[in-house]
C-alpha cells in the first residue's frame, strides 16, 4: 500500500505550483500538464515521485518564456 501521507505533500506542492500560474483554471492546468507530459507516456501510470518534478520543470519553463 502506498503511503497516504504522500497525498497531502503532493497537493501542497501542486498548490504552490498552481500559484505560479494563477490565471490558469484547474482544468487548464491539468490539460496543459498532460499535453506536455509525453505522447509515449501515460500519466495514469506515472508515479508521484516522477510526475511532481516534471510539473515543477514544466511550470519553470513556462515562466521563463
């Protein structure tokens, strides 16, 4: 069983990330992330510890452009 504490940690990080793009709606945030993830990867199978660094990198790229 996965550690349920990871949920709060992940949501806290997602909240901080979303604050960096406050004009995005939640659906827009998720859609943009999934579109950028990769055509050969399925987010359904992405482990939290891999997906969160991707999200951070993606938002940093958006902010730097």
